């Protein structure tokens, strides 16, 4: 049986030497993911309300937006923003295009999560709250949202983890995040396999950290059980 050339698959010395350079892109990776998640949460909440609205125009706009974003490959949307818009006189930097792209894309998924979680709350709670003379805003803020958020923590955490991993697509429009930095080293050293394994381990570490935050949030919202 032929011996496996393990160093051809993963070179530990190259990985360790390249780690500081690859990690220079960590700030971009985390910033794009967190920023897009925050904007996505805001847009997604209002999209969910539009999706649940009895006003047909708002409902249709939300449905159309969500359908387009969920049905379009992220890489295609990034290319449209970064390479396509300059043809009509609109030009964004690579990082701006990435922030816009991931924010708009994530908001569609978050909207459906919010809609499902809000609809899961028993309508009897709305009726009982109205019977007590509470305002719609107070009911939503103090009674409905806390319960819906508890249910949403898990699915929203999955969206965040997908965003963190998805930021690797930003390398295709030259954003210097960790995957782009790893590609530079891989091309220079003619060893892409080592760099891809290194990047996989880094992403795993980041996602594991945010998974711990998910557990903390789940415990925080468990008081609304």
C-alpha cells in the first residue's frame, strides 16, 4: 500500500507561519457578519410585519423581496452589486458591496424566522391583553416579542453562523477577509490544501465561539418559558 504524503495535504509549519497573515482578515470577516446580522435583524423585523400585514401592497412587496433574496445565489448578488452596478453609474467599494449584499440577503431569511415565531404565539394572548386595555405597542414589546425572541434564538444563530461562513464569498470581489488572505498565501507557496484546512479550522473556531453566545442567550430568554 502506498504511503500517504501527509505533508502534501497539510503542512503544519506553513500553517503556523501563515496564521498571523491570514488572521489579518479576521476583522473583515467578523465585521461583515455582525454588521449584516444587525441590519438584517432590523430590516427582517419590518419585513415580517409587512408579510403579516393585511395591506395587500405591503404584503406583496415583502413576499416578492423575500422570494428574490432567498432564490438568488449570494455570489451572483455580490457580482451584480460590485461588477454590475458600475455600468449604470453606481459604484461601491468591495467592502460596501459585501455589507449591502449580506445585509439584504440575511434580512429575507430573518423575516421568515420572525414571521414564524410571531405567528407561533397563541392569539389568545393578544385578545387577553386587549381586554386588559393594553396598547398594541406595549403588548408587542412586553408580551409577544420576548416569547417570540426565545423561539427565534436558535434559527437566528444559524443565520449568523451562515453569514460568518458566507463571508468567504466576499473574497470573490477582493475583500481581504481570511479566505482571501489564505488564497494569497496558497498561491505564493503553491500549497492551497494547507491553507484551505487552516481556514476551515479558523471558521470552526469562530462559529464555536458564537455558538457559546447562543447558549447564553437561550438561557437568558428561558425565563419567558
